[in-house]
């Protein structure tokens, strides 16, 4: 299933997440940002009920639900429903074609294997016995040589690329550009929550000017939410271009 999800996300720009459920409404697998897992459970349940109502009146193989910020596309084949969340900027016709192809590629044996794996009890991992501590020995502590004072007029050492502080205007421009890209997909409130979560993961303040902390935050977003939006290669190129523009390479 992972390969099917990746193919959809990498083929069509603007895909937020994808999920597979059976005709009983039970979730089998999904690929959505952690931030939206709870919403996925609610919305997928609603979509299943909608499909159930429509199918009671006429046979269907697909269903499109449009909203202000994007749309949900559902494809039905045999015993499975493949749902995809996409932004309003995604190519609707291409996505419909890809989702239909993907759901027809789902094999019952793969689904059963996935269910069995999810239900299998965890096998405890054997840990090696703790090593017997050796008798304490006094270890000589090496002392650093006394630094030689720099002569008058000597240039200070340069910081390594990507370290040190950036100008506050650069910090604001970087953050606005990255958040703006996420905002296109999720809107202002959700984009703010996503960016805030990335800063928290790094342990950095929102107003940090430390270049390494900022790059760590942006890397989290590029490898996660932005990779799902643009694909990994385009997300990386977006950041590389942004760093080059602001002298942060």
C-alpha cells in the first residue's frame, strides 16, 4: 500500500493524504500528516456513510466531494474504497485517473497480510545483559592549551556555513516564504499550527535567528508536509532556492 500511496502523491501535486478502507467502513491503511489523523477518522467515516447512501440508490465507482480549500476524491473497486484529499490547485482530472488506477491495483492478499501484521502481538526484543562495571581508575584529564592572544587587526574566525545568527529581516522573509507555501494547501490557521509544531520539535523559539535552528525547522517541513504537497524533490529545490536567495547556503 505504501507504494500506491507514494505513486499518487508523487504523480499529482497538491495531494494532502490518501487512505484505504473496506466496504464495512473499516480503515485499512492511510498516509496523512500526523496533525490530521483525527480528522481523517471523522471525515472517512462521513464519506463512507455518503457512499453507502448513494450506493443504495445506484451503482457507483467514484465520488467527488468539493470544498473551498480543496476536494476529496473516492474510487471504489471490489471490496475497497480509496480516498484522496487534495488542494483546490491539484489537477482534478489527473488525480481521478491515478486514483482509479490505484484502487484497481489493490490485491486482497496484500490487504490481508497488512491486517495480520497490524493484529500480530509485538515480540519483545531481547536485551543484552548489562556489562559488569570495571573498577574505577583515575583517568588523567587533558587540559587545553592556553590560547594565544590575537594580534591587533587580526580577522575574527568566520562561522561555519549554516551556523550563527541571521539578520532579522532574513528570518522574517524565510519564515513567511515557508509558511506561505504551507498556507496555500491548508489555510492560515492550520499552516500556523503545522509550523509551530515544527519549531517545537526542534526546541526552538519562533523568533529564533539561529541559522541552524531555522534550517532544522524548514527541513522537518520539507521532508514532511511539503514533501506530501510538492513531492520530495520539489520540496528540497524550493528550500535550496530560498537559501540561495537569502545567502543561507
